[in-house]
C-alpha cells in the first residue's frame, strides 16, 4: 500500500497519454486520499468528477431497491471512474466506493470534456475506459450467475491482489459480503474452507494469500478472462 501520493503517472491511463495531451489535464488534476469504504458516487447523481486511481481500487456496485448491492466492476490504477463524463454529461448508474485506503487524482467533468474536445487521445481514453467497464460487467454477470461462491471469492482475492500489489488484504466480512452479494456467514464459511486448504490465512479482517497458485486453482476461469480482455495485469 502507498502511504504517500505516488504521482499522477502511476495511473496507467494517464501514463499512456502523449506528453502534450497529458499537459492538458495536469492543471486540473487534484490529489485525493480516500479511506476504505469512502463513497465517491451514488446512482442517479450527475457525474461531476472523474477519478484516476493511483493505488488501491474502486468498487462499482449495482444497488437494488431493498438496499442490497453487488459488485459489477473494479477499477484500479489501470483505469478511471466516471471517465465517460469526458464525452458528454451523464449520471452515475452505480455506487462507487473505495475498496481500501487509496490515493487518486480527480478532475471536474467539465474540464475533462474541454480536454477531450481538443485531444483525440483523451477522448479515446474516456471511451476505452467505458468499454472496459462494460466488459467487466458482462463477465461479472456470468460469473455471479454460474460460479460457486468459493470460486468467485478466490477470483476477487486475485483481482484485489493484482491491484494492490500485496498479498495482505484488509477487509471486513461485511464489506466482502457486499462485494460478492452473499451473507456474512457465507464469507466466513468460505474463508475458513480455503484457509483449511492452505491457500490463505484469515484472521480479524485480514486475508493473507499464502499460496497464489493454490488460490488460482480454486478460482474460476473469469480471473484469467478478465486479465485477457481488459488492461489489468
């Protein structure tokens, strides 16, 4: 985990921009530090800022009328949240929350639109980011419908590890249950089962991946599919 802001080019999208296009954004990018669980957006609210994660990850959740929610996408430093507002004004369709303590750069949507209107590279970045989120949502929908919780749990752990670049993941049962759309007791049962297999250790809200290959073996195919079809690496 980063304890200080690692700088805007830590975000792979920003780093991919040619220098002249990057310079269009720099004056308008402000640094934000987010606590775990911090809410960036709620459904139905106009997107007034786009966020470029520099560390950690942002979870995107579809929220039902009864308050239940399930994660449909995750964005780390490979992407951006709210980038489609750089093409046209829009509203959030999901709840966006910080998956863990993290740094990000944010930019007002109005400024992002100005930059995108004069830079094809920035406009393409906004569209590409939106397409990747749609890909995640499609694969996630199939995964949530067809795969067992044990496999989805392991897929989620591996995705989180890739984005945090750490084998130690601090998560409460409540938070992880919401991400997976299951009961807290189900999370506990699955975590203990995978721990018994020697793949992880689980104690007081901290999951440590002990054997990454074992976790991969227990995960569903969606982990590799997501890596192949998106820019997460």
